[in-house]
C-alpha cells in the first residue's frame, strides 16, 4: 500500500474531529488557520468559537474596530495575526467575496503558502499540498531527508515532495482529506518527542526508523538569537483613574495598551523621574513585582512592576490617556501586563 493510502486509512480511524472541518465556509476555515498559527489546537479552538459567535461572517469581522479584534484576541499572542486578520477581512469584503484561487488567496494580508494551500484545499478542493511543521517532520523521517527545513533549499524540496505525493485520483475531496491526514499524523502519531513508532502503520518502510534517526530528523538550523530586555512598569492610581498608552509600530505588542513604561535597563526610577521632572522616587513608589520573566519568540523580558499613588495627577506624554481603573479590561493588553495587574485586583 502506498504512502498516501496508508495515511488516509489511518486518518479514517484516528483523525481529529474539529469544528472547522465540518464546514466548507472559507471564512470559518481561514479564521481557524490564522488562529492556529503558533497556537495549539486546544487553545485555538476556544478562540475560534469565540470569534465565530461574535463575528459569524467576514462582513461582521470587517465592520469591527481593530481595538475590538485585539481585545478578543487577547491571550493568544503574536498580535500581528489579529491585525492582519482584521485587515484581510476588509480586503475580502472590498473584492466582493472570498478568493477561490491559490494566487488570489495569497494576496490576503497575513496569508502565506501554507495557509493559502489549506484554505484552497479545505474550502475549494484545490489540488494544493499543505506544508507545516507536522508535514516537514513526517516527510523528513519517512524518507530520511536531512536537508534543513528552514533553508531555501529545504523549503523548495519539501514543497515539491508534498505536492508530488498528493493523491492523483479524480476525487478532489481526497486532496483535502490527505492534507488533513498528514497533518494529524504528525500531530498525533509522528510527534516531535516520543513518537508512537511501535504502532505506526508506516514503520516498516520509514527510513528514520530503519536507521535509528528518529530524534535527528527533521534537521533545523539554529539561527534565532534570543535577546534579553528589561522593562519597568509604573501603574499610576489617582482618584480611581489610571494612565495607559497604546504601543506603536515596529516593536512587540503593536496596538496593545500598557501602563507607564520605562523601557531602558540602565535607568532607575529615580533617574528617569529626574529626567522628566516627576516628583517620583523609589520612596513613594511601591514595588509589587520584580524581575517577572516573560518569554517571547525572539527575546526574554524581565519586568519590574510599581504602584504609584501621587498627590496630584502627573503630566504625562501626549500618547497617554486617563481611564477609570474599572474600565481597563475593555482595552487589549499584552499577557505580561495581565499577569502584573493581577497583583492589583486580586
């Protein structure tokens, strides 16, 4: 039995029953694919249902504000996905409907090769192979390929191989089933750690199993440099109000809100206050948390969190706004800020 047939047979018995697989609505499928980028299915499922309840159509999502979308996205991380999602919804509405070719789908903001293939395959039966982390792992192990998956050569090689392995039968729905099968196989059977080789239907013909290279494949070059960054947050409490500002473009958490920030590891509160003529010092600032560690993809953050209750309302830069403390949950906040604020409201 050939590779694709074995996977399809396995899928019939073991495939995941996911709600976005029970529809051909391209909006619902696209939404699931964007949410599941960098997100585990269990967590993403809840957010998908939440978005579908609040914005059941692409027109409804396009009519929302970016703030509303970011607030609903809060906790998922990688917030550029939410901004791209909102922008792409407007693209879809402007063109009069969801695009139904790979080339047109790829023109949507935030949609790359994998997402376009997934949407095209699952919603429109297009013969496009998906290549995600699960697919890389299954193909690399089964065929014994040690070309690094994060190189230009590797990406081209695996994309071509995945396309070649698509079932050639007349039934286009078979393509969608096969794509779902190989992804589920990587997620359930051929997992990164402790794959279930002893009960794998591909075991006898798997090159990695035969040569004892399961843990060596796939190969990925280590190119990511992790940087550390120190942040000092000051939560101002003045007559039931607090000050927040929206983070700008070109940095982490674009478009999200946060309290007063000292973003310089070399400055102390005293030095910063002196530079800005604030009547603030370590003496009248209460330290609530110190060196709270928060890990992002490219960096590790360490945050100190202070509470400042001044006698008069300080004059802050123009991008800060004053809001009632009770309203802070109406603003989209980074997960780190949620963690820090928990000390104030518990």
